[in-house]
C-alpha cells in the first residue's frame, strides 16, 4: 500500500483584472487592464494505491484520489469593487456572476426564486407559522412585487409567475434584491481506478466524480420561455396553465389558479411583466456527478500459440470512454468548465458540447 498526501496554500498577488468604469463612460471606452487584486487558494490532495490481490493467476490493484480546493478573494483595487462575469442575453449584457472581497471567485449572482403564484394564498405574506400577516384593517399584506407592478392579469403580476425573495426587505423586487445563488466550485473531486488481471485477461474500470458544484443552465434559461416561438426545450410543453377554479364562475382574482401546479416553467406572457426569465436560482442546478470514465477489457494470447507464427506478443482489446454519467443535472454534460475560457464564467452552460462516448477496438502486436 502507498499513501501520498499533498497540501498547499497559495497567495496570488497583482492579479490582472479590468478596472470598473463609471456608468457615464461605460461602453464609450474599453475598461483598462490593471494589476490589482489578491487571491488565495488552499486545499489538499491524497492518493491511495493498494494491491488488493496478488497471486500467480490473479492481481487486483486500486488507485483512489481525493482533492479539494477553497478559493477566496483577499483584495481588489478598491474595497467596494467587484468583478462581473457577463453574458449577452437578448443583445444585452447581463451579470451572471459577481466576485467580491471575502468570497470565492465567480459565484452565481441573481434573484432567489421562492415559489410560483399557483393559488390565491401565494400572493400574501405569511409568518413562520404559515399564518397571514395582516394590516391594521385586517387584510393580509401582498408579497413583494417587481417595482412598478401590481397584481393584474393583463399588465401586471399574475398566476404562473415566479415569486422572488425580497432580500433587503424594502417591499419591492429590484436590483438590490440580487444575491449569491450558487457556487461552481466543487466541495471535492475524486477518482477511483481498478485494474484486474487474470491469466491472459486484463480489465480496467475508472470512475471520476465531482460533488457540491453548481452549474448555471443558461441554455435552459434561454430556451424554456413558452412565449418564444423558437424555444426548443421540452420544458415549454409543461408551462404554467392558468385557468378558473369554477369554470362556470367569473374570471376574478379569487377564482383563478394554476391548473398544473409544479409545472416545469412559467406562464405565457408576451409582455414579460414579471421577467420570469431573468437570472435567478431557478436555472442554477446541482452539477455533481459520477462518471464511468473508462472501461477496458483485453486478452493477451499465450506465447506458446503465437510464437509459432513469429509474433512475440499479441493483445486484443476493446475500450469505452465516458460510458455513463450519473447526475441530476438537466443539461448535456455536468462537467461544464468555463464559458468562452473566461474564469468569471465558470460553470455557465450554454450548450457546451458534451464529452463524447468513444468505442475503441484494436490489436497490440510485437514481432
């Protein structure tokens, strides 16, 4: 048995970052690159190599690796500054990650969705016991709504819209309610490799995995709006359908509901009053996975057989890479990486080409 342990603590200073510009000149001139910023990475990794079985005919060896890293920004060029990771949504740059002092690099930044308006009671504020919070007249308070919007079927917030958390408690939903909604950094990663040989046969099985990392499914955000005719994901077929509780009654506020509660996406609203497709926790998904990275089987023919035809060694093998991935992530591949090779867009998935499943068959011949 062999055990290898490595630990590290690395401080990186004079990071090359773009300076933030005032709004009145942003877009007029390009932000200059400046050497200002400090970041710390710390973590450890261990490797365990074992020989589980070893005799004349059978050997079995294993290799286990485990690693974790913790990242933290220690300093930027001003104490109040932050680094924005932006993507273009509908020809407009939207901040999808935000990096500030004291936090890890490139955490997802947006609105926290706490539910959907599916029934009348969802529109009212409740206390910790689930009871309505009443005003001085005995009427329940409405939940916080986007600034300038009221509850109205035609021009306001309605059944089938998302409920956003009022982070700062000012009674309205606006930019000040954006918060950290996910982290692309995994809690830990691991690998598990096994090699077995028996007589002339050899077998290899290699697993890799990542636990605790989030991914921002930008493709799902872009392609699950039921009001857009080009939306291509199956989520659009399960949009929130708004209808009347009593079909014989009138179309009043207290006679409406979502007919398919728990729907995959929000209602159809051409005016987009609630901006249901904004950057939010709805599109942040757990991207943890366990992948069968490699599966190989080979057979080496006996020398007594192949020596008669002048061959020193002959091995027949088949190999499968990326055989299967166990994950709850809804995108093509949970191993996302960085969008456009930008470290500030780690874990942002905009239809990244998935890891290919590859089948290989071959011969190894030595004369």
